[in-house]
C-alpha cells in the first residue's frame, strides 16, 4: 500500500479518535455540571408549633425558616439561616391573662443527622436554635428578645437529584434565657420542608 494512503488513513483515524475523546470529555463535564452540589442546598421550612405542657402558657407559633447547608461530615450536616416567627396567644400570671402576640426575626443554626432508607427516602434527627428579636416584649412580662430551640425526627422524600420535600414532628422551647422576667413555654407540632441543591 502507498505510504501516502497509509499516512492519510492514520491521520483520519487520529482525528476521529481525538473527536471521540473530546466528545466524551465534554459529555462527562456536562454531566458533572448537571449534578447538584448538595453542600450548597437551600431549605425552606414552615412550622406550626402548638403551646403545650404549661397550663398558663397558651401560645402557638407560626414559623418560617430558611437554611443553607454549608458543610457535611459523614451523616451530619450543618446549616445556617434565618427565622421569622409569629407567636399568637396569651400567658396567665397572678390570675391575669395577658396578650402575648408578637413578631420575631433572627439568625438560626441547624444540625441534622441523616440516614438513607432507600434511593428516594431518608430519615433524620434535626436540632435547631434561633436567636430572635421581637417587636415588643414576648411573652408578656418577658423581654423583646429570646431563644427558640427545636428538635425532632424528619422524613424526607427525594423526588429528583436536587429537590426533596420533608415532614417532621418537633418539640420546642422558647424563653428569654434569664432567671428573672423569663416566662418561657414549651410545645410541639409539625414542620414541612422543601430543599433544593444548586
């Protein structure tokens, strides 16, 4: 066979191999780009927490939390975010019922221990705390700032690689964190969440 023909066929094969390799690398890079970075996930939680266990603390909470996951170590993830709360109800001290409605806003932090149950389902234990500034003293005879602690189990359904919905039952404690003027209260309720990984 003519050497020029051999050279031509060799060059053609080399170009084809380079094109195939380039196509494969581009497809791999595209698939990597499409895979969500779960450490950049954002989660929105809506809560209704009913006042319980304290007979003189009849306060229900309607909460909104927005979290961003920033780190994960094995099964434990760490999240920071913002909480908005709307307490509704009353407290009774010295046989006097006092309105304890307020609006609160402040930073929040959450830790989650999570285990996969299947490809689509996972279960976790969430623990979170928020530092809140209120529009006035809350509860009545309290202070205009306080703490909200929440903990409980959560079940999550991962319906795509980057999106999931969840439901949790949480118990909570709210107080001003002082020995005096600290009419704290406890309760429990439902939390619904939506999470998206970018």
